[in-house]
C-alpha cells in the first residue's frame, strides 16, 4: 500500500524555485565562438579584477574556467566558492560579501 506524504516547502524553497524559473525562462542559445574568439583588451580601463570561481560548476568546469582566466591575463585575484554555476542564485549573500570585501 502506498502512503501519500505531504511535502512542506519553506518560503526559502519557494523563493529558490521562483528564481530558478526566472533564470530558465531567460536562457537563450549561445554561440561557442565567444569562447574561442580573440579579444582586444587595449581599450579596457586598468582596474582591479576579481573572478569568482564556483567549484561545483557543471556548466563550465573549474579547469576550463582557469584556462579562460589565463587567457584573459588581467585577473588579479581568483576567489573560489563551493557552489554551482549560478553563484548569484545559489549563494547571493556570500557573493555580495566576497565582492564588497574587495571594494
């Protein structure tokens, strides 16, 4: 005999679900050319650059992101965070803390 069990969702779960839906609704096809095309950085202003590296990113593996970082050649600091690709959705408070600490 199967028993139905009620699932209780917290307001945080509902917010996360809403955020996921909003992100998925905004996805569009993206060309892979942007990852291979040379970029001219000569017009870029000189400013401190911090890159947040999500360690559990399944969209762009950390090793690949490290190659991108090396290719850019302008990243002053890499901050690792133990989360998924969408850091701004999964860890918004932690991301804000990391970025504000570098102002």
